[in-house]
C-alpha cells in the first residue's frame, strides 16, 4: 500500500473512533429528575438504615442537580400532599414546593383530599404546577412542552388511583380531553406521560395509547424499569427517599434511556428556609 494512502486510512479510521467516543461522552439530550408520592413528608422519619428522605434534604439535592444542568426538568408524579386531610401540613408542603419550583406536579388522588374547594382557594399555586391532561379542572395545565429538550409531558390520573380515597363527584376524568392533547404529535418530539394509577391498569392504558415514548408510573412505589422497547416505563418512589435521574439520548429514531436512583441522605446540609417552614407548622 502506498504510504500516503496508508496514513490517510489510519487518519480516517482514528477520526471515526474519536467521533464515536465523543458521541458517547456527549451530554444527554434531556435530563429528568423524577419523584412521586412525597406524601407531605416534611421530615425524615429517622427510620431505615441509613434513614433517607425529607424535603429539607431533597431541596438542596435538586438545586445541585439543576446547577449541573440548567435544562434539567423536575417532575413530581403526584401525591405530594398528605393521604388524608390535614390543611396546615399541606399548606406547609406547598410553601416548600414554591421554593423548590418544580417544572410540574402531576395531579394525584391525594391532591384532592382537601376537596375541590382547596384547589380553587389556592388557584395560583395549582394553576402554576398541576398537570392533568384528562381532568376537567380549571386550575390545571393539560400539556407541558419543553422546546430545549424537544419533548412534551402529559399526565393521566387513572380511576384505579382512587383505591382508598373517594373520587370527588365534581371530578370528571375524560378520555376525550386526553385524546385532544395526545394526538398533537410533532416530528422528533418525545411524548412522556405520567400515569398516576395502579400498575395493574397500565397494560390496558398502553394498548389504548401505544404511541407514547416514555411512561413515568406514580401513585405507589414501583421498581419497574422497562427500557428495552417503547413505551419505556419507569416506576416511581415514595416519601422523598429517592430521586430518579433519567437521561434520554437520541440519535434519529433511536432513543436510549438510562435511569439512576439517587438516595436523599440525611447527611445533606438541610435547606434552612425549609427547616423554618417545618418548624412553624410543627405540632407543639
Ligand atoms: Zn395516588
């Protein structure tokens, strides 16, 4: 082989290798910080080994992740309020969420434990954060679009979520409403749906809505992590003990999703403002 052709060949081959390794080290196309079922867990229960969770620790951890990637999307899958009526605690949690400022909170059954009037009274808060693509509530958003990450998020509150709590009679969960947003597909845009309901009801939902890219499952803790075929399914966590860090990389039609469970340990220096809010509402 001519020496110059040989050198050229070596150059082309190594450039290919470099290009490949560069592609592997590229930042993910999108990063989602996902948690669910915070259950108004103001404070760590001190149980478990090591004890995990608590909003005062969660907040600094989320802020750290956001500083590392300002395009991180912070998603709460719902049930961030208490599982039974306790307005003072729920208001404290909402005050903390204003500081956390998540990108969205999917409507769960526990957001309705204070009754529909509570949503109306706190309209500013709920219209800013709550996402419910299939609920007939005036105080919620029905679709969130993130142009930077080229994705959109919808949420589905399933009838199966009302296993213990009674569904308010004024609440209608409408497939027609959901269909309107579901059908708005855009080229190359990913569709993520937060499914808030029983895991057993998910199979039927996927049959009816097969074109979803990723489903985030909330309402109960679930270790499900199906990342082989669309729709990818990622289960939620509880009590603010973990945050799921989801990386989505795309190359044409191909999509790769990686999920890391990040524990929320007590050793994280707590957010002092959150501590003050907790103190204020503490039962004396
Ligand atoms: Zn729920």
